C-alpha cells in the first residue's frame, strides 16, 4: 500500500514539520523528509496514520527496520522511542552544542540505533541553534 498525500500532510502537520527523532526542522533539511513507519512494514507495520510519523532521511536511513536499540549504559535492548506516542522531552534533551542526550534508557538506545549524534548532524544542530532556527533546548 501507499500513504496518500492527505495522510502525509496530516502526519507532517502533527509532527510540527520536523523530524520526530532528531527534531531537525523540515525547512532546514536539503533532502525530502520521509514518512517513517514506526513499526516497520517488514515487521507488520501498516500504513495507518497511527503508525506514521515524520523523519529526516538520516534518522530514517539508520532506523531501517529496527524496532530496538542497545542502551550503552545498562546494556539492555529496548524498544525505540515512539515519536507519535511518547514525549520527546521525557526521553531526550538537546545540549547547546547540538548533542542530543538520552534522559532514559530508551532515549539512549534510540540515540545509538539512529546515530543521532553523528558529528555532521551535531554540527548542523549547533549552527541551527546559534542561528535561532531550531527551537532552543
Ligand atoms: Zn532526524
């Protein structure tokens, strides 16, 4: 199945036009933002709006068909952050330098799985923060 344009538009609006994982605003991403299947289609995830969220190509590219990540502190495997059902600020915070810090084991596991602190991504977030183009941490 494919996701209709109307559904895509609703998902983009619900996500506030930014990546549900790293929070980069869509207007500052050179490539087209993607509709993420929170539960991947390869694992039975459907095209229902409840399973969809907005993602930047980098986060979605690293996420692929993963549903779990490894928390580097506890060594536990945990389900990835669900940007539709969970509150970003509860699981993550963003430092002034653009680094995303995990507040919870699930947040840390998601940061690792999605490589959210990849150096160029951190530099872009830092510059967006300094320019006032990214909501402040
Ligand atoms: Zn992202």
